[in-house]
C-alpha cells in the first residue's frame, strides 16, 4: 500500500466544527503514542522486512499489524496474505499515481473523509483502514442474511421450526374441549385464561360430539390436534369478526370491543401455538400486515390500494389515482370528502402534482394507521412461544402468515407424493393388486383436481348432497381426511403420511387414522373391477367423514 504524505503546508488554524461532520465529531481518534504492547506488535522482526529495507517491507508489516489490531474476526496467515495481496498493489510508474490507485481499490470512499487534520500519517492510515474494515464486515453479513433467508427450502424451514418447537414446547399436556359447531367460542375460552397462556405444554384436544353432546372416544396422538388447528384457522378468519378481506388477503378489522378485550392478542397467541405445535400455517394475511409484523415499522410497510378492505373507499382512491384531467380529479376527490379532512397531513387541495402523495398516504392511513392498535396487539400475541423473534430473525418465515398467490393450492400430484404407498414385498401376489389400487387412487385425485369426478361416474345417479359435495371437493380434502390437516404443517408431518393396504373381500370404504397419518385402502375383487366402484366408495367415505375433511 502506498504511503500517505502530509500536505506540503500546514493548514490554517480551524475549529473542529469547521471541517468535521457531526458523525466525525462524535468519533474519537487516538492521538497518543503507541503503548509498549502496540509497539511490539507494530514492529516485526527484521527478517520479516524486505532484503533492501525498503518501504515495501514496512508496508507489509503495517498491513499485518492493522489486520491483527482491527479485524473483528481473527485471520489466518493465508487470509492475511490474501488481504495484503489485495491492498498492496503492483509496482507503479509514480508514487502519486500508485497512491490513487491503491486507495481506490481499498476504500470505496474519498479518503479525506476519514483522515482528520493533524493526525500522524500512521494513525490516519490506521483510522481509515479501521473504518473501512468495519463497513466491509457489516454490509456483507446483512446481505448474506437476506439472501440466505430467501433461498431456504420448505424442508429447511420445517427443520428450523422443528428445532425451535423442541426448545419452546414443554413435555406436558394442556387439555382443551372443543365443539366443532362452535370452534371459535370454545377455543377462545381457554386461550383467554392467564393460567392457560402461562403454560407452554402441548395441547391435548378432546372434541364434543355434536349429536350426543359427549366426548368422542378418541385419544389425541396428533390427529385431533391437527384437525383442531385447521378448524381454528378457519374460525379466526371467518368467525371471529376480527378480520376483513382485501384483494391481497385478510387484514385486521377495527373492532373496539375486541381491542378492549385483547382479542387480537389472543389471536396472535393462537397463531403462535398453531405454528409451533404442528398445525397448518395460518397463511391468510395480506402482505402489508406481515410487513408490519416482521418490521415493526410503519414506514417499512409497502401499502397499495388493494390492501384496503372497504370496496367503495378503494374504488374512490383508484379514481383519484387514474384521473386524466383536473376536472376528473376534483370529482374523484369529492367522493373522499367524508373522511379526508379528518386525516392530518393530507393536502387540502389535491392537484395533479400531489395526487400520488395523497393516494399513497391515504392508503397508509386506512390500511395501517387507522388499525395500528389492532396490529400491535396481534404482533404482541405472536411473541408467544418466541414466534415473533423467530420471524424477525428469519424473514423467509413470513410464508407462514402470507396468503399464497393464486394457483398455489395443493394439487393431486403433490398429495400423491405426500401419501406414499407402503407396499408388500416386490414380486409377491399382493404387490400387483396394491399397485393397481394406487393407480385408481391417483386417478381419483386427478378427477377431483380437474372437477371431472362426476363425469367419471358415468350412468350412476348422484344425490343432491353428493353433487354439492363434489363441487366443493379438492385434493386438500383427501389430505385432511387422512391426516387432519388440509395442508402440510409448518414443521412437517410427524409421523410421515402413508397409504397402507388391507386385503379383505368384505370391506370397501377407505379408513383414515389421523394420529398415525395413515390412509388405509382395501384391496379386493370388487374395488379392482374396471368401473367406478372405487371412486364411489371413496366419495362416500369422504362424505361420512365430512367433519374430518371439511376445509
């Protein structure tokens, strides 16, 4: 590295404020002599210098000394040598040209910004390198975090959540009693109790029978809990009265009573529990809501007009945004008179030059500021089980809350890949029949996805209930029937879902064991026939188990 020379003439006497920026004024620079220890580090053994004792040897020992003194991470000899090669440069035609080229490579800044007046040249160089190293050590790490977060796969996200779940979920259980007919009301009761929330134990779900008003005779080894979480997600966004729909997803609805009773905080705790205890993700929130949750800063939220829930308000602001003339603009703005004068900071007179700012700030007010207290409660509730900290440390996990884009629903091929067959030994007589049953099962999935199942029944006459059920049927129903969850849980399925086979001529209807994530298919002559019998039996099983397979 070329040496830095002092100016030929001493500068005029100036006060610090004449040449230092506020940030530089706050920076303290060491001007005292080197301590004995620093002197020992500063001067290397003469054998480390170049043979002719030239400045090149001194530059090398200075570079090594500065690396040791200021690099936040200790460097290996190879790393120090690499850094020296980057900053040392090659032999140059003139000393001034060499100085400009080397400093241009080392610092992406004007060196004068880092060299306070009157410092010794070694101290000045040391100060400049220290600032540069700190800048370089900070910036790449943040870039790396963002890039690595965006590149995490579904399996990596599941692994991250599973590890977090194992740390925060206790070994005990908390029993909850849920009515399928009143999921929201019966779930809200326990989650509002302070003693319930203080516990971090796993939920143990008991459903009350809607017909007999008695508990079902089923132990919760995972299946009932997954089913409860699926029903709870639906209840949160449809039955709680705490959310409204927008074109981009759900957003909190300003409900004073809910705010006073802390319902939004309770919903956040429910979402945290769902995420860490193996439920399907509550991914129905509009992206601007997730922006606020992850950043905690209104100014970092990206808001568009489609984030506004009120259709009339949204359309009026779109007219303002797309007005072609001043007359059209004034007419569109007049539709906003019922509220715009109550919002401080909006321009009283909207013109073609300031209308974009008017629309942007109006959208921010209606989408975020007007219901910020609701968002703050929801965000606070997500701190339960440490989920909020996990989201902010790993922005990629926002997929657990973001409403997925259209066309990302689980398809037939995906469901078939999740429910893997557990075949008999290859070459056995049973194996061929089981493979044929899997073919029929996958044909059934494809017909459901393509809405062709009714056509596949041929001349069979369906009841009105069956026709209505077919219209709503999707591949997710089959996954819910087998596992209790219509989507893959955030932490994955445990145990791994599978299809097993029972060779029995007397039984036909599929059976689901949701705790084991197992779908049992019967193999017999009737179901193997080349007709619609398999499809019909599967449809009847889904309808009879509609409590389990309703999405």
